[in-house]
C-alpha cells in the first residue's frame, strides 16, 4: 500500500498516513480551513479512519497543509509579478526606442532649421524680391500638397475602406511612432502595479493624450470592453452605430454618432460624427481606430442636433497586443479638437488642456480595464454584499444623473423656469415620465402628478485646490448642508412627501457616518453609503428626527493628480437600497482651469522668485498650492415636486443653492493657501517654523518624562525630527490644555489625520472628548492628575471615533506633557499605538 509521509515539527520523527487518511484529512481541511473551527473538531471525531491518529499529529498535518497552500499561492503570485515585470520591461524598451527616434527626428529638424535660417539670411541681401517670391510660392505649394488627396467617393464601401486604412496608418504613427511630440505626465506611479505610461501632446493641433499599460485580460475581451464606451466614459451621453460595413479578414467599419456632456452650465455640449475601424494586424494585435468624417475626408453626413457643437476627432484609438503568458499590452491615443473658440474665454483652458483630456478619457479607459481585470481575478473584495458590476452601475447612474441635471437637454424633457430677477441660479423642471422609467418609482408617477426640479449654478474659484475643497465638503457636510432639505429629499422617495421646508441657518444638528462600498484600484474614486443621524429638539421636528441614507460618489481628491476633476455626487436612498432604486443625484464638480502650456506654471515661477520663505510644505504637489490657481465650480441639486407645490419647491431650491454657494465661498476662503505676506491658514502646517519647534518639543518632552526615545533621528536638525514625527506609524496628536475648556486638537502627524479622517485645516475643530468614548473619557479623567504631576501616563487600549463617526480601536495610548524651550506647559500629546478601523 502506498503511504504518505509527514514530519512532526516538535517530535522530529516521521508519521505515516494511508491514502484514505490523507483523503479524509483533505476533506476536513477543504470544509473547515480555519484551525480554531469547532466544526473541524466535530468532523474529525465523526471520521472513524482518523480515530487512531493522535490529535497532535493531526494538528501538525493541518499546519503543514496550510504552509504548502501558502507556498503555492506565493509562488503563483511571484510568477504573475514576474510576467508583469517582463511585459513592462518590453513596454519600456519599446518606449525607449520610440523616444530615441523622436530625439533623432528633433535633431534632424533642428539642423534643417539652422540650415534654412543660414540660407535665407545669406541670400536676403542680394535677392530680396526674388527670394520673397520664391518663399511665397514654396509656401503655397506646401499648403496645397497636404490637401491634395486622391479623388475618392467615401460614400461607398471602397471609399470608406480607403479612409479607414489611412486612419489606421495615422493612428499607429501616433501610438508607436513620432507623429506627435509626446511629453510624459508627472505624478504617474512607476512599477508593475502602475496604471501605465501616460503622455500628453505638446505644440500639436488640438489636444491629445497617449497611454500604454499592461492588463491581465485577453485582447478580444479588452476590445469588447473598450468598444462599449458608455460603460467607462463618464462624459458620454449616447453612442449610436448607424451603419456597419464588413471588411476582409473579419474587420468592420462602423459609422458612429456620439454625444458628450458639457462639464459645466456655461458652455454647450459636444458631439462627434466618426468612422470606427476594427481590424487585426499580422502579429496578432487588434486595432480599433477612429476619426471624424468631414468635408476633407468625404463620406456621408451625420446628424446635426441644434443643442450641440460639432467637435473633431483626429485619428485615435486602441492598439491591443497579446502578451506572452497571457494578458495584453494596450496603447491608447485620444486626439480631438473641441472647437475652443466657441466657448467663453475664461473656460477655454478646459477645452485646450491635454492633461484634462488624459484624466477624463485616456486614463479612465485604462483604469476601467484594470479594474475589471482585478475583479475577474478575485483580487478585489467589495462590501455590502453587492457584485462589482452592480456597484459600477450605481457609479455610472450617479454620474449620468448629475450630468443630465447640469446639461438639462430639451430632448430629455427639461425646460427652464423664469428667475426671480437675479440670474445667479438656474431652475429647470422635467415632468417627463421617462425620467422615472427603469426605477421602482415609475409606478407612482401617474399619482405623483409632478416631476423633478433642478437648481444649478456655476462660479469661478481662485487659489483653491479642487481636491482639497471636495475633500472638505465630503468630510464636513454639516458646514454647508441643511438637514431639513436633506430630509425633504429623502421623504420624496415615498408617496406622501412632507411639506416643503425652508432652509434654516445652520440646519438641524446632525452627524454623518460613511460606509465604504467600492474604492477603485487607484483609489481615485469612492462609492459609499452615508448615514446621516438626526435628532429632534421640538415636537414638530419629531417626523424629521430619523436616520437618512445617501449613496455618494467621490472622485479626484488626490492633490498630486494633474488635471483631474474633483467631484462629489450623492443621491438619497431608502433602507432597502434596491438595484433599480430611483437616483436623483446632486452635488459639486470642481475642474481646474489649467493653462495649455506644458511648461512650468506661473505659480511655480513665483515660488522660485519668492525664495525659501514661501517654500511649500513637503509632500504638496506643484500645482496644489498655486497662487494663480483657478477652477470652475458647478453645483446642481435635484428635488421632486407635486404640481401644486412647484413654485414653492422652486423658491426653496433657489434659496438653498444660494446658501450652499455662500457656504462654499466661506469654506474656500478658509482653506485657500496663503498668499505671500499673509497669515491665513493654520500656523502648524508641516514645514513652518512653528511645526519644527513643536516637533522638537514633543520629542524632547517624551524623552524627559519616559526616559525613552520617541524615534531615532540620525541628525539633530529640526527638519529631520519633523520628518520622523510626520511619518511615524502611530498616531501622534497634540491638544490644547486650558482651564475650564475642552481640549482641542492643534497638531497631528499623518497617521493621526488618517485615524481621525480629517485634514490639518479641519483638525482644530475637533475636541478630544468627542473622539474618546465614555470609557476612554473616564480613564483620562482619572489619570489626568498623574499626567500633570509625573509628566506622562500609559492608558489602556480602547475605542475612539473618527470625525466621520467611524469606530477606531487602539492597543495602548500614551499621554505626556509637552514643554517648550522655557520648560513651560505648551500642550498635551497623545500617541495611539497600533490603531485600526473597526
């Protein structure tokens, strides 16, 4: 009989098992892999074949089995990483070859221009008139030659194929060649887990972006996903394929009409009439390329709605190459001309910025592919018991509903209401039943007798980083929202809404709890459920005193992301949270007005001229603190109404949006980075002299009171101490110590900010007794005299809450007095050790 041998870890001898015993042990392990499972012990007792094996030997077998499984998983992971590195190395080598060709091309152009300048200057003195004539004639010839294409009829399949082949050649020259002068975008994370290599155009017609990356999906699957533009391009309103022409080799030519949303209320939306060509190359690569059809290319004339401005798509598309060992290498090129002259001058940077195009279109496509690849492999676990596809649908519906509200297209049923004499807020109504189709609210529409009302406004902001503003609005809803209006929006999901509220200054007291559902792989977007806790303080408010729920999508809050749009969109939901629930999204969108120039910005030049006294804190992006930073903010709020209450709801909505605008303006002024010579903002920002001094006092006081070092610093320089404090793994915070006043946080390192889920700007609004739970407050009160007398105290582990009301556990807390250079009490410091969200 064949035997299986395993070695006990403690006895050092071999134990022999029969194949039947091994099979029984494998069966028990597969059903109960956890070592402490009571079910596992029961299965072992119920299996007679295992009765003659000692429990200790069985325990060792399970330990070995678990180790072998971990080794297999680690080996598989290392093989996957190795394949990614090999593919990424191949991609980098190809990119290096392309850059070398680009350098050679630029060197040749430089030499040619020098020769031309020398020739023109040498002949200018003798043959001025003739040379001018020759230059004019040569210029005319150069202008005529590019447009002299062979005469063709693009209204038949042969002519369309000629346009398609020409589009393919031009696209490949951009994707892998030097047809466009590409400049790599800053802020792209390197390594096998990076999103890829992203570049933008410089000195080219229109705006263009290019990306290449590696994904673990087969080329055909990648092509299928990318061709479904509605699933990943959030600004796409609709895509209609009006004609399909098959070509040789299994390729297709499609005539397509696409409409896109306008990002703000201040400009018209764009549409495209294009030819899309799908084919395969000799090396097995798939190509999907696309370009606009116009008078120069020929071809049929597409639809021309009056509400849109026709934009041009220059040869763009996707090159999908199979990768050894599975997966694909993707090259993406987006090249468009958005007719910048048709928008107001102040908004033109939105339409002439290649960086914004890269974030909204090129990077979005690559991120979507990577997201689906990781979901397919099971690398991402989502909360809430929802499938990834369902959560993606919720994100798309939130974005689409918000875009519909901002644009207010007539063919969707929107119409404008008259204003009250001031044109700062636009009111639009939609009474079309189509607004409610596909939701569980559609059956109520006949008895509802009303519709949806949208109040929206756009405004310019100065010197406010979009990511910082949206993050503040997300974390501090009570600073701008009115609880009564939120309650009205929530109850409108029911058949008998409450009376229309009047926005109150400050609203009702309430707090919010954020429950994350689905962060994306790069954490550039968060889908979450927000629970708003309400309290009634009078009998008439009892009906409003209940928890409400919002489905919320937050994106673009990474301050280091260049050209990214920051957005906070939310919609009330009920407790059932049905997949087909009605969503009426409202929210904020902040887009940076980034100049088209790809060189250093004026704000960076100002930093260099001002010198070190205006140097930015370490860790901030080059554009996050720019003194000339401008952005456009769009606000839109949607409400349901009954016909007889329409005017009342419109008045309430107009008043509410104006109050929100005023609140946002106050917030923007509070969080705006300081201009040179001003004293706005908190004094203890990392990098300021006060922060250096505080870091030194914290470290010295800890050593003085405990006799131990808080951290090891090789250099005695203050910036080294601050750096160690800021990056310390445990949460270290400082509180003010004042008589007859609750301690308020004045400083925190990065771990402390993460634990409290706040920022340095908002930290000073948080009180210590609001963070600690009741048990923590009692322990602190009992130990406070000891802290003041002995200088420090060790507190047991417990539970505290973040500013988002999320519970946080910690193993131990240490409190000590912080003394300044005169040995006077400056503040109280706390260190929360090994904290984590519960």
